[in-house]
C-alpha cells in the first residue's frame, strides 16, 4: 500500500538527478508491465522507478532528492505507476514541461512537482545540492549559488499533494461528511 501520510512540508532539499527530454511513462520511468498488471503497491514500484535509464537509480536516491527533467516528462499513455514509484521513493519533481495527463497523475500520486520550468535542466547537473519550495516555486541550486522562481501549482492541487495524493484527499473529504 502506498504511504498516503500527509507531508510536513513541501520544501525538499537533496541531490539533483538530471534527465533529458521525452522520457516516456511506460518504459523510461516505469516498465510497462506494471501498467498492464495495474500494480500500485509502493514496495513493488519503487524498486523499478527509472531503472530503464539507470539500473541502480532506486538504490542511489534518498528521500528529499529531486528529479529534474526536460520537456515532455511522462509522455505517452497517462499511467500512474511511474509517479507512484517516485512518491514511494519520496522524490520531488521539477520539469520543463509535462503532458496534462501525466501532471494529473503526479498530483494524484502525491508527488511534489513544478511542471513548467523552461530551461531548468541547463542550470543543474546530477549531484548538485538543490532546495525546492514546491509551494512558492523557489528553486535553489546550492552547489552553484543560483536561484530561480517558477510558477507553483494552484493551492488546491498543492493541498492534494500535501495530503498524500488523491486517496488520502478523498478519505479526508469523505470523513468530513
């Protein structure tokens, strides 16, 4: 079962993991077989996140690390498994662009994301120390001493992420009735 505990903060500080453009949700981010099987268990998905690009990725990352990627991150059919894998690893996500269906799945999975950050991949390298405030859009590269501000998600979407994704958000709304 996916950890849907509320987040204490939407400020992440950790290492940068930089990827390029056009990463597909099925294949690059998560093996397609998990979408076909409708797998949603965090303990399964976390071990396969981005392994098509870096076989050791899940073993290298730490909670609070940030994936920074180029244009069209999560292209293809909007399956949620890749985003559940990112959430299971407790990673943040900063991308130059993302298709609408994948953005929706990132929010539903509870992945902190800055979805519209043109040129961000040119400002980082894998291993840089980053600090990202997903609620304000503040992006700091502590290694290089630089800072940019991007548009954050609207507050209702941030609240869904803070609550731990759509399941926790739905349970809270249901309990309130």
